[in-house]
C-alpha cells in the first residue's frame, strides 16, 4: 500500500527523501481519485526501493495541501531533493505518471 503522508510526517518523508517522490493528493469522495488510486498502488509496488510513492488525504491534511496550492484533485506532485519538479492534475494514464517519474531517476 502506498505510504500515508500527513501534515505531521510530510517534511520527514517527502522533503528529506533521498529518492524521487510521488505525492498523490486525494479524497475519498473524489471519483477521479478513486480511478487513479489503483495506479498509484501499482506504482508503489513497482518502484519500491527506487522511489517513494505516497498519498495525502486532503480532507485530513489541509496544511500540506494548502502549502502546495492544491485546488483540484487528484493532484500528483513529483518531488526531488525537496523541490517540486513536476505535477499532474486530474486522472491520467499510468504511462504518463511513469514517464514523469522515470525522468527524475
């Protein structure tokens, strides 16, 4: 299962990570989020040890969501060395996310 990222552990898990990070901002009530959820889970398994793949529930973690200006979900941030280097908004194919992640490796 993808790593649960919260307001409390975001800096430690994401900003201090020595690996590329994908952060999926989602909510339970969001239809497109439910569509992309299985893709995020697959990528978590496929990139284990090479990248950190995590999820932030925007309803429970408003501080980090507002810090990054997340207004539409799903929003997926690609972070390397503590910096947002790419982003994707909306439900997109797995190939698009994988291509963006591979570019960071």
